[in-house]
């Protein structure tokens, strides 16, 4: 069952369809200094739109299929790139457990597990681990993406153990 997000009912597509595999990760009210990404940046906009739709979007070369991260302009080094929905699965390539907040906005999240996830498609993404304690962490741990809605515009991809 999906709870309320920031005082309102969830309206994401998966919640409306009642998908049993879908889980939201809830977060306390945002600290005023919580850093938010620029979701209107023309290069990153498809990624952030995908996150709002509960999809992890990546880029790949149209000719070779080679995935790229971080995203680049649609034409990069004379290669055409396209966006595609990634599997959302990977494994922990590396991680660190933060015991001191690097910003006041993160104090309530401690201890905070930062992960570098090797996606099945190849690229490595940095993110936060949820539903896992520091003692449970290990290199090579299988993970999947989950999403946390922070604002109407910002939904973050996070990682949880499979």
C-alpha cells in the first residue's frame, strides 16, 4: 500500500494501476537548504522527466547502442544519441557510509549510504541506498532503482537491495 507523499495522494502511473512491484520511498519535509537539481537543463531534462514517470532513462548511440553517462547533447562527437528506459537493475560497485553531514540538509539522513551502482547496461551512477543498513552493505550487492518524489518537479532515483 502506498502512503501519502508530502501531504497529498500519490498520482504516479504505477500507483494508479496498483502495480505490486512498485514502492515509493517517503522523505521528511525538505530542509530549506536541500540542494535540488535543475530539471529544465536541456541535456538532463529527459532524465528528470523519466524519474518523474518512475523510469530510469539513459542515453545510447543510435548506431552502436553504446550507452553514455553522464548525458550529453543529442549530437556528440559526430554521433547521434537517443534516450531509452534502462532496466533499473545493477550492483553496488562501491559505497561509502557518511556519519557526518556534508550539508545541514542531510543531518536527519545519517548514517547515509552513498553508492556507485554499475548498471546492467554498463554505466555507473552515483546515488543513495535505502532499505539497507550500513552493516548489510557489500560490494557486488544486487540492487534496483526506486524513486523518491521531493517536489512536483524533482523525483530522485535511489537504490535498494534486490
